[in-house]
C-alpha cells in the first residue's frame, strides 16, 4: 500500500507563532519528497524537493527536513503570518512518473 | 518555471454530459500529467499525456472515461465523459521538464456534476 499521511489534518495558529507539521511515507523505494503550498483557486506552489536522507532546506521562514530511513519529513514555519494560510501538501516519489500525495495540512493563521 | 493555464476554471455540469478541459503551457515541456482531487481526498494521478501517442493511464482510470489528447509539447486536453456526481473534483494538469526536475501544476478546474 502506497500511503502518504500528513498530520495534523488542520490547525489554527496565532500570527507570530511558529508551527510544524508532519509527512510520513513508505521508506522503501524512495526517490524524492516534494512539498507544496496550495491556496484556494491558485496553482499548488512548489516549495521543496528533497532527495537525500538528512536533507534540510529553507525558503524564507519555511524550512523542511527529511528522514528517508524512518520515512518522515517535517515542515516548519517560523513566525506565521496570515498570508501563510494555505493547505500544505507533501508528495512521495518512487522514481517513476507518479507523485503520491497526502491529503494535506490546512493551516489557518489568525491575525 | 513555465506558466500553466487551464480552461475552464470551473464548471457545473449535468449528469451524463461530457466536459473537455484544456491545459496550455507557455513553453515546450517533456512530461505532462493530469491529476484530480476528489473532495476530502488526496491528489491522484489520472494519466501521463504523451505527445503524439496514446496517454498512459493509472490503475482505476480508463481511456473511454478520460480521453486525453496531446497534439504538441505545449497543449493537452482531458475530457471527463458521461459524467456522474462522483466525478465532481478539481482537475489539474501538471508538467515536469525532465525526470529529475521539479513538478509544477496548473490552477485547476473545479467541476461540479449535478
């Protein structure tokens, strides 16, 4: 079973708080792990592509880590802003064409 | 990165009808894909749109239900045929320029079938 799970399903944080959420995926046949940010009525925005165990990537206030041996990735947002409100998707890739997506974490940042 | 547009952005359709969704890219790309997201579900790959040949469908998806065209390297269509309410979803086209490159998505077509 090719199961990608994200938690929590949704969360609300106050503006200025830092937050993080989890993506878990099968540890076998790993090729890459993608993170996307998806706002309603817009294209999913590519945040990170991570391929190596121990990878850490950063883009502004957002960063991500990867553990391929145990099959998880964390996404961190430092000092959340209302414009960070979106659904954050992770996708596991095995090397073929397909990305296997989680159902996402819906983040709401309260001003 | 390439700019991807989709038409229509949304539609409400009657059961039994068909809808064709267009995906236009502003540059030539090697790989194009069609995904859908049913309510509460994850994004799921429908098929890979191959330029000049028949699309490659994932398990659970068939050409009669989701015919796909890709006449050139910048354009593709997905038709949702003989629609039922279960086809209500967001349909997204996606592209990747090479096997190891980032994958990008269009803005999606929000389809509601009554």
